[in-house]
RNA sequence: GGUGGGGUGGCCGAGUGGCUAAUGGCAGCAGACUGUAAAUCUGCCGGGCUACGCCCUACGUAGGUUCGAAUCCUACCCCCACCA
């Protein structure tokens, strides 16, 4: 269980297969985010129909509501949500970052003020493991400390070292929890270190010393740093990452980020942008972004993206989708969310095919020039 | 026909002498969003410019008072309510 098989490579790009308790995942792969145990706005069948092989859940949010005890009593997150394929939960580490204004951090852990009712909640590495074990995802993440993208070397060093110390505690507690059932859930560590090459290297070395691991995540990117900085981090880590383990670039990304990540050896991605932008009326297409509310779509009978096979593109016109947004019908938000998810999943699927047939580089080059032809940024 | 109330930018609606090209809201337009405190947030929104400044045209219509009027006065037009 948790084995990763490399099926082929093209330069740094890799195509693999990851075996998890609830199924296998073919990589490269985009994982939709379902913070509260649901991909926002979508039915699990729609998520599966979009080609999702694995989705995320969130420790912090599910801990607050409904509580991991409730989820456990209802049979775990898979049964509770009826999502039967693999699942990964984030540790709450991202909330250390995103809720920085309402938390207090020390070596022991992080005290959050609940954004729901103002109550104080304490999450430590051990607590995160306990919550994630109760939720029951196939893959769980270490509780880490991440910082804004442009943090100083001193701050990044501090957070990176804390993340390593917390990793020891995560591993210890998770080992206790899974002792009787080691094939049910696996824990992945997270490389931190900001945009500082030496810190990233030290973080990875610290992680590998503590191994073995069934996968390695790269966190703390796409949090405000310039894109080339993220690319340099990935390039710096690539030669040192275990070849036979999946690499998960956390919280990334936009379509071009998937291309650049895959080209630099990343296997797994997750990002809320597909669903959030979908709800906000921004769709990705092979020719760049399309604002679904845009006046130019008013009488456009064509699909959002002529190349797309999603539930929105195979049936509805741009004019109708625009109408739904203007009329504030939820169907519009749902359809564009489905489209964006399908777009990223299909991008990863195509990348995999191109890696396997050896044409990844030329395909990626053509993809970039078309996607950015209109001069857009992402 | 009489009495009272009212006519403000695409719509609704503030504003009762200068700080008003005119508060708000809606509609419209554009943009942002990366391990989800987001069905959210931001900007533009009379016209024209050799534009972070200037010039036009604007508060029913026409005239008047005033250094200065959406704001005061007069006439007219229209709308609403009630009374005949």
C-alpha cells in the first residue's frame, strides 16, 4: 500500500501510479479541494464525472464543524460524504498562515480563535494527527508552519526548523494511532523554507533523514512570491527528491502552474482557485482566462472552451452561462466550477499522455504560447 | 375646476444659496482570487481632452434675484393624492 510506480518520464516530468487504500491515482494529477468534506457547490458524482481521482478535506474546518468525533461516528469522511475514492486531508497548517490575524503560535502548537463562534481552539501536531486519523483520509499531512512568500531568511529558517520539530511529533503520534492498522493511512511531510534555496535544501534533508516517507509535499509556495521564485525552488529540490515517491506541490495552482510544476517534477497538485474562480465567474480555457460575466459573451452561442468535454462545455453556451451569472443563478457557479476542475484535470491527463509518449516538452511549449497568446498573466 | 405634494444623472433616491459633475443603492462595465473566514473583494460609471489638471453640458421648461442656484422668486408644462 502507498506504493508509487513510475510509468514514464520526460526530462524532469514524470508519469506515475500511486496506490492508496481507496483506489489508485494516476499522476500528474490535480486534486480538487473539498474543505468541508464537499467540493464547494458540487455533488460528489459531478466531481467524479469531472475525472477527479482524489479530493482534499481540511482538518481545521472539519474540526470546527461538525467535529471529527461526529465524522468518526458517521463512519469517517469517506462514508460521511459518500466520496469513495482516495482522499487527502490538509493538517490545518495552511490556517496557521491564512488565519494569522486570529491565532497565537508557540512551540507547542497554535491557538486559533474560531472564525465561527470566537471560541479558542488549540491545534498541535499531535492534535492534527488525531483529527486526521478520525477523519480517515488515505493521505494526511504533517502540521506545518508556513509563512508569506517574501519572508526573510531568518523567519523562514525559524518556521522551517519548527516544521521539522513538529514533523517528529506528527510522526510519533501518527505511528501510535496507526499501529494496529498501518495500511489504512499514510503521513506525508512538508518541505518549507520560503524562497531560500539553502533553507529548502536543509528542510528536505531534514525530512529525508527522518524517513522513509511514502510521499513528500512541497509547501509554502504560491503565497505571494514571484512565479520564477517558485520555479527555482522546484528546480533546486528536484534532484534531491526521492525518485520513487510522489511529490505534492501544495495549494498550486493555476493552469500554467501545473505545466511548470509538472515540467519540474511535481506529481500532485491541489488548489481552490478552480472552484473559487468558478464561483466568481472566471473560467480557464486553452486560450487563457474568460470572464463569464463579460459583455462580449452576451450573444455567444459557443461553448466556454471548444476543446473541453466537461458538463458545462458539452451542453451550454457562453451566452447561457453569462446569463446564469448575471441572474445570480447558482447553476452558473456550479457549471463553471465543474469546468475549471475538469480543465485542470484534463490538463494533467494530457500531460501524462505526453510524458508517456515522449512529446511533453513540445506539447508544453505549444500550450504556453497558446494560453498566453492574448498577453495574459495566468 | 379646486387644494396639497412632487418633477435630480439608465432606474430608485439624497441634497434646500458656495466645500456639487452632484451622497447612497440598483443596473452596467472592468479587474482580482493559488494546502477556501470568499456565491467574495476592488475599481470605473454625463461628455470631451495636447488627461493625476482643464473645457463643455447638466438637477421638468423659460425667465429672474444673486458675486454665486439643483437649492430663492415668477410663469408655464407634466405627474400623484384628495375634493368637486
